[in-house]
């Protein structure tokens, strides 16, 4: 048998593909990463779309990047530089507002303007959630359990997990069960009375899914806010200096340092197959590259139906994959501004250095969802805004700013058909600007440039099927041992020598790096370490 | 005269209360049953809403009675009969055609093959689902050896289903019913018909995650209907209670549950309206958990964290019941006994949307039950409407009631043209009316919302799911306990058995 060009070829230079490459290279493998675009990072990229302004085009904050990956890959040495977000601001249409600070005392003062009760229970709530956060962390840091297995080792693992779960007070058990099964709103209702607090908190439950804040099963995502770690500090979110792409670049530098080869503008046409095994890739320019193992950093649909082809897949696997739900629900608007925007609710900029939520009430969020259910983008959407140039001047010329707006709901499947999104792009962007202008008078006049990404654009430009930012909805039935489907949650695939290292595998989406790292460990047989 | 320890008090004369009383009395207890309501069976009992026109209970769904659990009460000897055949569900399409859904066949649809495949899967789940429905939930909070054994057995049953079935069950159970139906069927009317049955106890629509769990429980847990509706079960239970010497007093409000003042407090007596006290060492309450634990139990006896759990118990009503009397027999399209007028899941979703904003549904869908054969009057319909909030924006004024009535009659006219002409009497029960007349808090027909986080071990709370309460001798056994209000006759019997130490 002819020798292989590489030990492993990684299709897709998103952050998970790069993490996987770095781990394999570090273990001494000959690794090649192939990225279709001219920049690395997939959805974690920074690009200078307008001269002088660097947009974090898609992903805009860093939270769950695993600390052990940062250590293993020495990312700080290669340019990882995270600036914590200090606050979370909610302006209201009636002129009131609420700012939640990383300082608990300050937040209590703010909250007590709306509800003394809520201000009092906030501390207890954070404590309870952080406790559960600590319980959940091992789950996202290790491969998914396999409940169907009769393998004694798996049964022991299950038993241990059961004990892990059972080994808690009744209160804690109750809370965990509720988090898993309740809606974000119902869950928060049990703690808080003020909608001004509940509404911006509840939205974390719906990001990247096509569900409303009142839909059961959205509560557990609240935990993510209590699981984020930056420099070991619990419950924090951060910006990467220079834009989110800096995270990807740091991982890429680490991978190169360990010996990986990385090519951009190298578009893979398909994965080469021989006798049911993956043997390498064929590029769009016709080049063939062989490898012992092929790893996909792309989403499951693109990987299997795009690069492998249904004819090489077992029928049952294809059927399950057809059912795997993407249905992207969000868009992105990036703005270059010629000055710092001012919110009419509160002048100044101290409260704008974190994230800003347009989520004035639960009914507002539900209405936004209802419109999307029936096939249009929300006329008044939920928007999560950050102005990274305030804390990181390197991303905009002096005195000028970039504003990143994550917008939900923008359903991939609009009534007119997803392919008609381009004709709606302008109207979608205008809706976002109109919505923001209700809080920021004169916003329109400050805009030097705008970039509007609909779910269709996210699919076409970044290769995320149906524009889903998590490579498939993060709902209970598509998590853990069911991601992307039961029996295949351990990064292996039905195609021998083909591995899945993307957010479409456990533990899922977000700028975590865990799927990439856990995939590499599975390939190397070092899962336990 | 029995001693205190031999005497048991049952609070609540709904089906669960009657079933609990009969179970306790059959075990030799001296049982006293009290309820502020005057109609045995509560919302499940016979209701004459217009002279000569009765409905046998307010519920259109009567095939979910836990027949296995009430079998020991010998109700068949007292005249209770079960229908020899299953009752079909009919779904009305926009073009006036009717889809007939039976357990093992489908008439008038294109999904015959996929329906048979889906049903075969549901049937394979049925033994496990029924075992769960007909058994007390395991002690999840503090598992004992027997609980672990029972849990292990369920787990084993789960595993013996085979890996494929087991993984499929785990996959679907948290899904929105909307998605599960879409995966299986082309015909929107079939999807709408099946999903419609899962909504009455919830404030959500079919797109809400977890609605599949309820759909599976209902489809796998369904049996045949009692002849004469739930009221026939009520009559037989009342007769059985009489036979067993249960002392039933209706129209008597329980006011307070008193406890022993000794170091180990246990139930001592129940105080009734008028100041009367009945000493008892055992109290089974089928009143809702909030009423029982927050209002009736003497303050200070329930630990704060349990009180907090009970306060979090959600009982938001979501349905109105509209009872109609006609001068002549009414024939529903397709000769249906039960007709769903929603022909797409989207209609169900839109009606549920209204609940969120505390509005009336713009175009309500109807769940119509034709009781003409069971009622003495010539024509009787009972209509359930999902999407009607208890907390209506602006309140339940006469105008609001009139508005709802107009919308319902318009919807009825579309489904059954000409029916209105022979209408001679009616009664509209909004959630507020259901609360006032039947003691159903929030107008909740099922004793608590039937959503993922309020089922099984979480019904009504992890620490209360075994029917026991922190107050020794006090047991909860109503629709707010597993298996819940849709699965009639379950909670009452299971609570009574628990109270008897079985």
C-alpha cells in the first residue's frame, strides 16, 4: 500500500478543526488543515470589511473556551488575550434601564430599583447556579456517555454518572431536574418577580435554537452564564483583543508550532473513499491528498451529505441525519460608526463596555418568536449588542467604533423560501437599525458601513447548514449521547477513518474547542487524560 | 366507634377522592369523605346544564381511565361497563372531509403506511408506559432499596426494548410534538388530530419541547372508554363507597388540618366549616397541592423549602368548556362522536399563542364531543376550547364572555352548518367559572399543568411525588400527583395504597 501524504487531514479550519489539528500535531502526527476561505477560524473570524474597522464577523464573545485546552495548547503564548466583559445592559423603551455588573453589590443596587425581593435573592440564585455549573462542567469536558452500551466499562461510567447525579441534596436534585425540563421563563419565575430582570436573563435560553423563552427545555442554557471561565474566573465572558479571529489565529499558531501544516483557500470537493474507508480528500482544483485519517471540522450535514455522499452511508444513518435539525434562527449585523453611540436611557459609556440586550419584556421576546414561527423575521427582534472598540481600540480608528449585533429571530425557512433571503437582506438590516434607533437617537447618521448576514448568508459564506451557529440545534434531543445522533456521539463515524470534530459533536456549539480536543483524544486513544 | 388511628379522612369528592375513599374503606378503615362541592365526582360527575340535558362529566377524553388500578374496587359489579370497541377520533378538514383515526387504522388519509409503522412503535412502548403510569414514581430524592429495585426494573424493561427502541424513546421524549409528528406524517390533519389531545392540560402549543412526552403517554396509555362517560365511573364509585360504609358529606368545606403537638407531629384532626372537628390519624387529600399544603395545613408544619416547591406548582387554566343543548339530535360530520376541528398543527399553535398574551384566540379550534346518545335530551354537545386564558387581559367581563361565545358559535357553524338553528340552551364555562364552580384553581382541568417539568417524579414536587407529605399521616392524591389529571383514577388509588403502607 502506498504511503500516505499525511497522518491526518482536517477539512475546515474552524476553531474546532484547528484545536483537533493542534492536539494531533502535538502528539507527533503529520497534520494538514484545509480551509476553503482566505481566513482561518470558520465562524470565529475577524475581518477588516470596511477599511480601518475590524469586525468579529460572526462569533463575537468568548466564554466557554476550555481552560485545559488553553493550557495544553499554550494559547496565551500564541496570542490569546481575553478582556472580560464587565456588564450587561438593558435599555427599556420607556426610558428605564438596568445594568448588571460583574460586581454583585452594584448589581443589587440596580435591581433593587425594580424589586427589593429580586435584589435579595440574586446572590442565592448565583450560588445555586454556580454549584450546578460545577456539576455540569465534567460533562462538557469528557466524551458523552453511551447509555445503550452493554460494555461493562460504559455501565460503570453510567453508574458513576448516576451517583454523581444522585449524590446531592434534594434541593440540588430538584433544581437540576427543573433546569433540564423547564422553560427559561418558568424557571426564573420561581426566583424573581421583576420582568426587567427576567427578560434579559431568559434570552440566553434561546440563542441558536428555534424555541421561545416560554418553551420547556430552555432553562438549562441559563447555566452557560455560570459556567464561563476566563483565566479561571467563574461566570465571565470576554472579548479577544483584536477580534474573535484572534482566538482562531492563536490556535492556528499553536498548531503550526507543533508542526501542523495549514492551507487557506484550499477548498475540499469531496472525501476520497476506498472500500468504505476514507483515504484522503480531493480538492476543487483536482489535487488529491491522501491520509490515514480524515477529520471534519464542518457540520454533520455538510460532512456526510456534502463531502462523503449518501451512497457511502448506511441508510439508517442517512435517515437519522435527515432528521437532525439545524433551522438557523439568527442573523448578524455589524456596523462601523463614526462616533460612540449614546443610549437615551443612560448617557456615558461605563455601562456599554459589556453586552447590551434589546429584550424589553417577555411578551416582546415571544412576539419576536411568533413571527419567526410563521415564516418571517421578527419585526422587533431580540438583539445582543457589543461595542468591542470601547475596550479594545485596536479594532477601529481613533474615536470611531464597531458595533456587533446578534439578531434573533431570523428563521432560515422564511415563507418565500430560504433562497429568497438575499432579497430580504436590506429590509432585515433596516429592521435591526430601526429597532436600535429607538434606544439610540441618531444611530442611522453615525453609520459608516454596515454588514448584514442573514441565515442564508451564514450558510453560503461560512458553510453553516441553514445558518445554525451551533452546527445543529442545541436541544435536549440533540445533545450529549445524541449529538449528532445516538451511537455516533464519540467522534467516530460510520465511515472508517473519518472523524467528526465539529460543534455538531458533543458537547456542541459555542467557542469551546471541546469537540475538537475530545475528537483528537479519541483518535489518539487518550480520552482519559 | 373506631379509634383515631383506624379512622381516615378523605378530602375531595372528585374521582380520585372517591377512589381513595373506596380503597381505604376496603382495607378496613372507617372513612369520612368531605368536599365543599355538592356534586360527587366534581368536574367528572354528571352535570345538568339545561333542563333535560346532561353531560356525563366535563371531560371529552374518557379513554385514559386507569382501569388496572381501579379494577380492585369491583365497579363492574355495580354496573360499570366498558365499551367493547375503541372510539375513533375524527378530524375535520377545511374541505369538509373527515379523517378517522383509530388505533390500528386510518380512514381518509394518505399516511396509512407510516401510521401503521408509527403505531407499531407506540405499541411496543405501551407496556413500559403503562407500568410507569400505573405505578407510584420511584423515590428519586432519597432512594431506598425497593425504589432502586423498581427503578432498575423499569430501566431493564427499557433496555429489553432493544437498543434502537430505547434510543428512539430517549430521543423523542423531550421533543416538541410538532417535530415528532412532522418526522412521521405528511397529512397535517393527522398531525393536528394526534397533537390536539395533548394540549388541554397545558398553556403551550405543539411547538413546545416535551409535548411529545404527553402524546406518547396518552397514545400508549389509552384503553377503551367507560360506557356513559366518566360520570358512570363516578356513580359506581359512589355506590361502592356506600356499600363500604364511607361517610360522605358534600357541601362541607374543610378548613384546617391539625397536627399533634407532640415531638413527632402527625395528623390529628380535620376541622370543617361550622367548627366541627373529625379526629383521624390518616388524611388523604385530593384537593390541589396548594390548597392542601399552603391553605389547609396548620401553618408551620410544612418545611419552608417544600412550601416553596408547592408555591411553584403551576396551575394556569387554558381551556373553556362550552355545553350546548339542541332541540333535535345533532349529527357531527362523519358521524363523529368526537371531532377535532383543527386541520393543521399551526391552528393549534396559533390558539396557544393567544394564551401568552392573555387574549382570546382569534379563530379557536374545537374539540367537540357528541353526547346525544348518552344524554337524556335529544341533542347535547360538549366543546373544549384550548387557548382561553384564566387571566384574560381586561378581565372576564360580560363583553369578553360574549366575545368568546360569538367566536365559538362561529367556529361551530363552520364545522356543523345549521346546528345553531336548533340550539335551545347553553352554558359557557370559562376558566374563571371552572374555578368558581368546581374548585379548580386557575380553571386548570388537570390539577396542574401537564408539561415535562410537572410529570412523574416532579408531580407535584420531587419530595412529594410518593404521595407522602412532610406531615406524618397526610397524603396527597389528586390530579396534581402522578399520573395526573388526564389519567383518571390513578393518583387516588396510588395515594391510598401508599397511605395503607403498600
